[in-house]
């Protein structure tokens, strides 16, 4: 069974850091483009950061450049999102998604994943809540 499970969310104060993890089972994440997405209640899903399986290139939303870093550990079949200098506007439920051969660029993975979400990508997690508040 193809599955993604996120963890690492929580309540932090502005300026603090969190590292989200997304563990894959039932498939090898190494061959999949991956992405982190955020959705707040009543708002549209947005792409945070994505990484290509072919060349390791990454794409991130302007709002997180310089603060968030996406990475993967293929030996652990896990993708991470290191989030530094968190801001209240980073609050939301964070989801990881994976797709194989669906998009031609890492930017398209982010755009397509934000639009299609679990209905489009090959695998999608259940989400982990991040709350940034003083």
C-alpha cells in the first residue's frame, strides 16, 4: 500500500524552527518528485517547496526562500522540510506529496500539486499541523 506519513508539526513561537518529516512506505521515494504543500481552513492549497528526483533541483515559494529547505534521505525513504525563522503566516496544515513522471519540471510539480493535490499526485499524506504563535 502506497502511503506517506508526515510528522514534526507543533506549536512554536515566531523565530523558532521545526523540521517536518514525511516517511514513505509501499514505494521507493528515490524515484519520485516530492513536494510540501500547505492548506489552511477555508483557503486554497499552496505549494511550499518541491524537489526533483532526476537532478535534485528544488523550487520554493517566494515566501519561504531563505528560511525553508527541502531535502530527502533515500536510505530512510524520507523527505524533510527544515523550517527556520518561522512566522505566524506559516501556520497551517502541511502535506507531503509524491509523483512519478507526471511533471516536466520541479516548478510544475509544485504548481500541479497545489492545484490537484491528492487527486492528481501518486501519493499524499494526512498532514501535520504547524502553529506559529506568541
